[in-house]
C-alpha cells in the first residue's frame, strides 16, 4: 500500500471517530435533558401529593348518623314526606360542610338503607370518634301545630354529651329562629347510650306540623339547620379544648 493511500484511509478513520464522538456527546446531552425533566416532574408530583394528603384541617373525627332508612325504617311520614329522606338530606349537607374543616367525617349511611341501631353505635366506636350526632325529625299524631327543635343526650354516660347537646341546641335555634324546646334527657336511646364518645340526637323539627314541614323540605331551611349544627360542634370543641387546657395548667401548677 502506498503512503498516500494509507494517509487517506487513516484520515477517513479519524473523521469517522470524530463523527462518532460528536454523536455520542449529542446522545448523552439528550439523555441528560430527558432525565432532568423527568426528575423535576416526579418531584413536583410528590410534593403535590404530600400537600394534598396533609391538608390544614382540625384533627377531629365526627360521625353523622342519618336516622332511619330503608323500607323497614322510614320513620314518621306526613304529607308524603318521609323522615328518613329529610334526615339523609340534612346529614349529607352537614358532612359536606364539616369535611372542609375536620380531618375525618363518617356517615353511618349515605343511601336509603336500614342500618341497625347497635351498628350505628359500633361504627362510631370503631372509628374512635370524638363526637356522634344523630339527625331525626319529630312528629305528633293529630297535631298540625306543635313545632320546634330539641336535642337529646344521655345524662349518665358522660358530662361532655350534655355540653355537646347544649351547644348544638343553642346554635341551631339561633340559626333557624325555630321554637326552642330545649335539651332532653334519656337513657333509653341506643345511639346516645352505646356510643363511647360525646353524643346527641337532634330532632330538627316536626313533620306533623304543616308549617314546619314546609320549612324542613326546603334547601334554604336545611342549610340553616346545618349551619346551626356546625356552629354548635365548633363551639363544643372550643369549650372542651379550653376546659382541658385549664385543667392541664392547674395540674402543672399543683406539681410545681
């Protein structure tokens, strides 16, 4: 092979190596860009997930019990209005409002089904709930006038239930301007007796009252009831938390 031919061949080999090196560098740059872009997107997704899963909410568990339900337990019926329907409508609205502020809100039923009373209490106990609120409607036979709101609690179970009932009753009356029938005591209501946390049962009106029944089926009046219960729950937690704080301070002072 002549020297000139050898030099041309050698030069071609060097040129091919240079081209190959340039292509390799370009490929490495492209891969690096793709990797960095993927890593950035993945980090953003993780941050968003953490932010979404850890909202700034009050760490409380609330159980809402829509009374009655199903074919067997419709509750009272007046003017083709079923108690179970109004109970669930109010309960769902309350769940929507409370879920915006509290970490866990549990419904004992979300559909027109019958849930046994003992099971309603067990749902709250298994969840280790902070409070339990049962929604009901009242009725009187052959009485189309009597109206008003009352809240029931168990007087022998704990002291917190009475505080819860008082706060809810006061605030629902303020929100609706309904007749104030006050808080009532009973040891025979399963949902307020077998629940292990502060609990109450709210009779939000009389379906047997012609005038109040018209209110109870309206969205605007239901919203007032929901606002009142929400305000009552908030007032209850504030009162209990303040009381616990004062007790802790008193205990600390005694230990000094």
